């Protein structure tokens, strides 16, 4: 177990599910926690301080240190207050796990503007705000001559990296989070901050209503959120300072360091393509057509399984 004692961590959406598991695992490894959760419903409706407070109680009961935070991560100023709370309560910030999320699944032809905006706000802007405020703090520490070992762990999804039907809002936000990770990792490297991203699979309220996947009666449970949290703790170790900009798909014990957009089939014309020639070349290279394989095939290629177990 990497020793994270002395470190201070924020986990967003840590009142339930995967975020709760991250908070408990980081606290178990010695970190002090700011447990953020708006206490929203699955679609982002309402708010309730209880889930975050319960996780704080669990951490304290196990001998750890934690405080609750009820900010909405989609609000930029609220994200600033979240980062400030870590500094006020514990005097520093080392780890930011962006995890909060909601779902408003709908086929594109029926999707409303609100369904699009709410999901993009909580996921994509909900990653930008906390990261932006934490980055300003780390840059300041680095410029003051401190050796910073900052950690950002973002949360994408198989839906974002492989593309799932019915989730144009969610999948686009999650693909955006993977792209955000690549860029911010490069920008923050100079300040000593690594930025990585998860594409998790776990049994939570978010997935148990959609997929049939009960816990096994005994033995290893591949969909226990703790499997995802083990990856977070490893990435937060000081020894992981050189690992950044990676997107890790997690299914049970299969952690796949994904390759994202990368060079594929090259169609080259030294003097540029005319549309008819390009079309003929495309049809020649792809005689059976070209289409996305879908999320389940992508997950299986990364070591996961169908969620319809
Ligand atoms: N469960 C899976 O298999 C799976 C798969 C892929 C991605 N994910 C991602 O993992 C993350 C955690 O999901 P989960 O399955 O634990 O879901 P969950 O619904 O159990 O937990 C999400 C938590 O985020 C909180 N939250 C929602 N909006 C918020 C906001 N604006 N500000 C602060 N907190 C907010 C909720 O109150 C909730 O407690 C999400 O980003 C989700 O998209 C989960």
C-alpha cells in the first residue's frame, strides 16, 4: 500500500458509489480527505448533505481525518470554494479526484437541450472548475520553489472512449474529459502535477438499474468499486510521478492503459485528393464499410466483459 500520509485529497461525488470508495481507500492509505458531494439524484436533481457526511463519519470512525463539502462541481466559484476548503482545513492540497457525475440518457433524436446541458455541465465543466483552481494553487507552490507532487485523477467512461448508444450527452462529455486529460497533463507537468483518467466499471446506483450484474456470493467481485480505487491510490503514490496523461480502463483486475486516437489507415495523394479519387480509395480500402464497433466490443477488447452478464 503506498503511504499517502501527510497528503490532502479532494474527491468529488464521494458520497456514494465509486467516489465513496476512492475516499475510503485514500484515507486508508493515510490521506486527509475533503469529501465533496452535492447529494443529487441520479439525474442531478436536488441536493442532500447526508451522503458526504456519512462518508466523513466512516473515515473518522476508522481513525482518519475528513471534512464534508456540499458544493456543486459544475459551478466554477463553488469549485473554487471546494479547493479553498482543503487549504483552510488542512493547509495544503495534493490530490484531486474528479468523479462526480449524473446521467440523463436519451436517444439523440429525443434529447432535450436541458438533458444535454446538465450532463455536460456536471461532467466536463465539473472537471474543469476544480482542476483549474487546484492548478492555480500548485503553480503558486511550484513558483515559490516547493517540490510539488500533485495528482489529478479524472473520470471518463467506456461510453466516452468507445461510444455507447443513447448517451450522446454523457459520452461526449466523457470523451471530452479524456481529451482534457491529455492537454492538462502536458500543461501541468512543469509544475510537478500528473493528470490521469479512469474509464471505470463498477456496480453503483448508476449502473445497477441498467445492467444485470449482481455481486457473486463468494470470491472476487470484478465490479466492486474498490477495484477502481486501487488504481487511484497507485497513481497517487510519489513513485508514480512519471506516469501522466494516461486513460486507464478498469474491469475488475484488468487495468488496460488505453491507446486513444492514434494514427490509422493513411490515404495519401502527393498533390491532394479529388473527391471522386478519394471516394474510390476509401471504398477500396474499406470494401465492407467502416463503422464503430460499439461500447461492449471496445470494453471486451480492453479486458472487460459484457455488462449483461
Ligand atoms: N459505475 C460505473 O460503472 C461507471 C462507469 C463509467 C463511468 N462512471 C463514472 O464514475 C463516476 C462515479 O459514478 P458512480 O457510478 O459512483 O455514480 P453515483 O451516482 O453512485 O455517484 C455519483 C455521485 O456524484 C454526486 N454528484 C452528482 N452531481 C454532482 C455535482 N454537480 N457536484 C457534486 N457532486 C455531484 C452524486 O450526488 C453522487 O453521490 C461518474 O463520473 C460516472 O460517470 C461510472
